[in-house]
C-alpha cells in the first residue's frame, strides 16, 4: 500500500470527525497537504483525480472549509472548480515542479463573483514543465496549500508564484474574465436543494402547471441521448447506452456487431423537466446535480442526496 493510500485511509476514518478539507490529488504533493493539515488537527479526505466526481459528494464538500487541487490535470481541475463554485466552497490550486511553486486561491465561499480557475491564462502542464521538484519544495508547497485552505476567504482570487526557494515570491490578483468558459453566463451562487432524484410528478401538479414541465435544467454531466453505428444503424447493444452518463469510462469504442468505430453518439446536458420525467420515470438521473433558474433565483438540485453510494465505487 502506498503512502498516499495510507494517509487517505487515515484521513477518512480518523477520530477527528468529518473532513474539513477535501484534497484531490495523488503522490507526494497531496500527501504533504494532508500531513500539514493533520499537524494542526484538521481532518481531510483525499480523492483520486480520476474518481473524485464519484467519491466526493456535493453535500460532503459543502461541509468542508475548502477543496484543494494538488497537482492534478486540467480536466479534473475544471470539474473541481465547477463543483466548488456550486457548493460555495473555497478552492486552492497548487502546482509544484522544478519550475517552481504556483498557488492560486478562489474564495467562492465569501465571494461568489470572484474569478474562477478558468479565468486565468492556461496553466503550464506537467508534460511541458521541467522534471519533478525536490522534496523540500514539495514540502513547502504542501504547507502553503494547507495554510491557504484554512485562510481562503475575503474578496477576490489571487495567485502566488515562487520560482525558487531562495527567490522572492510574486503575488497578483486574478480578475474575472468576461469570456471565461465557466463564467460566460452571469454566475450566481445557487441555493442548494437536496432531492430524491426520482422523476415522477403528482397528477395534479402536471395537470395544473404546464409551465413547470417546460422548466430547463442544466445537468452537471452530459447524458447520451442517441447511440448507433453508422454502418449497422440502431442495435440493442448500443441503444443500451442511451440515458447513461456520457463520461462513463466503459463507453463503447467500436460497434459490437461489425467492429466499426464510426459510431454516432449524441449527448446533451440541458433538458426540460418533462423530458427528464419521460426519460427516467421513477429512476435516478445519472448526474451529480442540476442547475436551474426558478423565478429569478439560481437553484441547484443535489441529485446525490437520495442515492445510496455503490460499494463498488472507487474510494
């Protein structure tokens, strides 16, 4: 068992109580963040970047002070940024390698309108940066990220860059960008409502409020709405993928009948309430949450609240 796995297990099951910081990352940097939090008695949970969307529930993150992205790849960072914004919880992004230490703080909990992670310039990814950092730099980066996770409040997002431990640091304000993919639409911190994630309505409700059925919901996950082979057309094996999450890791790469990779897969992440009820009936929608504008109020429906976690889910 790796050191990171041991730390993760201890953080989840320790006597310190529920996690107060959620750390997404693997390896020495994530381990240093958790270790430094432990030194001051702050319980943390750790989540693998490839699985945190399943292991870190919205309600659990809402109970935390902060989420920390510890050297994770851009796709996972963007999703953690989205989850933190919806939860109204601060986000700290830390990267450490031979090019130095980079730390960004986003106080979503106290400033919902601050810049988000996607507002800044594209991050320099590990593949284009220098080799791994020395252990001392990793230790310093972990300590800085742990401290930032407990003090990330106030107004405005900020970045801190340290090229070398014997050089001066550079701090700067991060400004919200009008064309940011995450903030393109006017962002408002939503009111989170926990729901059963069952899509049936009382007969009187559907009869008396047709407008309710037209309400649009933006899902956190894209859903497959059509899947067929360009050669064979619709076949049962591919149709079974319809109404499942488009991010499911076992999505088909080729037609099971002819082997063709020319598959037509159509996905959507916005549906009317009527459409969701028609597609899923009394079953759950395969998404973490749904966003909606209800009477001018931003609302987030937490769809995980009424769904038991699958014991087979990665931890």
